[in-house]
């Protein structure tokens, strides 16, 4: 999606944090929310594409974007990045906890403790820290919307052989989102979790295959075309539209929901 003319302006005066904003689903969502009037804080580890996005969005609307070099699994950097966001934009309304990696893929006995911990720290601890440091600012506003990116893996799909660390984090994110939804409902802060199927992004760059993974694969025969609705993977923009809806007041009575966005992929799994 090119960052040009806005189609709706439902987020004027609102500020969103987007983690993993430099690529894929996070990038598409940052563009979508900015087009709809939001100020966007772009959190990412990979700076070149994140700062390039900041420039693009600031051309779209002056000073609407702030790119920050932050590892979501690092508590100090996260706390500081949230502080800088609020200082720059004057508050916080929307949080998209989206940064994630595929991480190590292999038979459990072949995975090292550091393989396991790395995936846990980015996908699960990163989500925890994103919420931990954002919640006080949402409470100050008296309402807010948090969206967490999980996956069909670990929730409705279990036949991704070797993906046990990734799938465990994605299942954990769903439990965490539902716990948070209940805890935060009385503060009018909504928390929803989305479960994409295959989406065309750069996520494969973060995969570390163990050479033994082939030894645990059970062959599964799919019908032709694994995602029947789109006849292939979804687009980041498809997910961005859903996040935008969940961020907006149009979903005001939706919290604790787990929404699958996979073009029917998991119904085949
Ligand atoms: P992507 O690789 O295109 O984008 C992810 C971004 O997160 C990258 O810019 C990366 O630099 C950033 N990131 C990674 N670790 C980080 C960290 N510790 N701190 C800050 N930023 C970090 O991938 P994507 O597909 O857009 O992934 C976004 C989310 O969607 C992930 O949580 C992923 O698990 C989930 N997801 C993706 C798919 C898919 O098929 N693409 C399917 C289901 C779920």
C-alpha cells in the first residue's frame, strides 16, 4: 500500500505504538493508521527500513511518525521508547504488539536452551513488556485499544513440524491477551488478539532451521491451494484493515476476542 490519500480520518488526535513496524504486517498497519489520521510510533530493531518508513509517513502528514530503535524484549529500551512516544505525541491510545520472529525450528531434543529462550524473549516477553509500559498511559486517557499478533500456529494449527518454540509463544500470547482483556475491561481498555495464517512478509528472514527438522516431519497431503479464499497467502494490508477496525471505536464492544485471519487455511490443517 502506498502512503497517500487518507480514506477515513477516524484516528485524528490519536497516537499508536506499532512494534515490528519496519516490515510486513507492522509496516502495513503503520501506513493504514497514519492514513486514517493517527500519530504513529514505529518500534523496530532493523533501522534502515523503519527510518525510511518514518520519512515516508512524515511526508504524508507532517511530524506524524516517530521511528525508534528498540528491541521489544529489552525492558529498559522499551520503557524509554514508550516514554519518548508519549513525550512527543502527548499520550497513547492504540498499541499494536506485533513484533515477532520465527526463531529456531527443529526437533525439541536438538534445540538449545538459547534457541528456546530467544523465541520466548522476543515473542512473549516482548509482548508482555509492550503492554506493561503502555498500560499506565492508556489508563490516563481513560480508554484504549491493544491488539496482539499471534498466529494460527499453536492455536488451530499444530502440524508445523519443528515449530514448537514459535507455536508455544503464539499460544501464550492468546492466553495473555484474554487475561489482559479481563483485567483491563474496567479501565475501558480493550485487548484483542489476531491469528493470521500465511501472509507475504519478510518473516522467513527470522527463521533458523535445524538440519534435523526433516526427521520429525509427517507428510500431509493438502488439496491444491492451501488458502482457498485467496488462492495463496494473504497480504499485510488485509491484516492492517483488521487491526484498524479493532483499534477504532467501531469495535467498541469487542474485547478478549481471538480473530483468525487466514483465508480458511487453518480449516484445512
Ligand atoms: P516481518 O519479519 O516482515 O516483520 C516483523 C518485524 O518485527 C521486522 O521488521 C523485525 O525487524 C521486527 N522485530 C523482530 N524482532 C524484534 C524485536 N525484538 N524488537 C523489535 N522489532 C523486532 O514479519 P511479519 O510477518 O510482518 O510478522 C509480524 C507478526 O506477525 C509476528 O508476530 C509474526 O509471528 C506474526 N505472524 C506472521 C505470519 C506470516 O505468515 N507472515 C503469520 C502469522 C503470524
